[in-house]
């Protein structure tokens, strides 16, 4: 994957810049560097005297960003955003003016056939952000019991047909292991009725659940929500873009329940119809922003 030819389009970019309000000379964090779109725009705002610290678990994203963002005040560091305090201490930075997290999958990850994020991928069903850590999704679907699979798919994907999908997975793997994203997607589609008005692929919720599980995404988010506010300057802002209700609920409750923060938006900001037309993957994005008191 070459970032110079990235297919990723940053979501809610204008809104992030407006609400994060980076100032010349400031230090801000893009905790999910991905395709580098948010980091590039933030770097242009803070200018040569400022710094954008970009973090990502995906080594391919870090390598590509270091090339594409060369010459800009961006420092790319491989790591999980929940470990931001340790990274800041290592760099000698006491606090920052702003942090943005985009919890979605980048278009570059979806386009990489070896990662298994795309439903049509004939490559291995992996779904890990960091391919060197954790257990790939294909191992989960080929070893977990039907009961465990059903619970995982229901709790992390809110899939009402989770039991049916789990039974079908177990029946299929008795014949042969499920190895690719395309195999799993086709299996799920046969289990989930689809109305003619349904916009999302029937496999979406199952893939979401497996991705959350293999990357331990909720644990990372919950740790970040507890730790990151302590490293914001007074008046510093914390912006999070989520893509489904399970994430958004956690962000909303944390922003409203943390005495260090003041939630700045009563309802989450969503993409305009024009943005969704340009970038259909933005349609489910929700942005919440809080300010350090």
C-alpha cells in the first residue's frame, strides 16, 4: 500500500478543523493516522513551529505516512492511541492542545486484499490493524464454539441473526476451514434476510464484530477515554469520530460523565449530504467533541 496513491478520504475534515481549532505553533495529536488526511490538514494549521503527533497500530500506515507527509511538522509513531501518555512522556511533551481519533477502517486497509477487511477479498480473513499482534479473525471463526461465536457477533455487531450465522459457520468448518473474507461474507449473506431498502451489506455487522474482537477495540477506546483527558491543556479539545452506536454510546457517556471535560455538542455532528455523496463511507460517521476544563 503506497500512501502516495492513497484512496482514503478523511471524514468530517472541515468539522474536525473547526472544533479542534488548532493554532499556529500548537501541538496536536492524530491518534489514528490512517491515510494521513486529518494529520495533513492539522499540520497546515499548526505550521512549521507546531507539531502533529500521528499514531497508528498499522505499520503500513506509518511507513506510508512518513513518506507522504515528509516536509510537514508531523511525527509518525507506531502504537495504540490508548498508549498516548507513554509516547508523550518519551517525547518530553507534558500536554497537548487537541486530540482527534477516527475509529473507522481506512480505505487503504479495505483496498489491501491481504488484510481481509473487504467483503470481496480472496485474501486471508485477518482483520487485524497490526498484523504482527493478536489472533487473526480466521482463527476465531474456525475454533470458537457456536455459542461463543453467537455471543461475540451479537454483542459486538448487534446482529439479530447471530445464532443462525454461528451455526452455519460451525457447519461449514466441519467440511473445510473458512479462510477468506469472501467465503465468510457469502456465508453470512445466506443467513441474513435483506430487504430491498437495506443499504448496508448483510455481512457488515458480523465483520464489525470480528474486527472489534481481534483488535480489542472497545478496551482501547475505554482506556483512551480515561487517560487522554489528563494530557490536554486547559481549553484543549478531544474529538472522536465513531461509526456505530456501540462506540458512540461509550464516547457520549465518557464525555458527559468525566468531570475534567465539558461536552461541546449536544448531538453528534454528522456528514453533510454533499460529503456523503462524495464519500459514501462517511454516511454513518458521528463526531463528538469535548473540552478540557
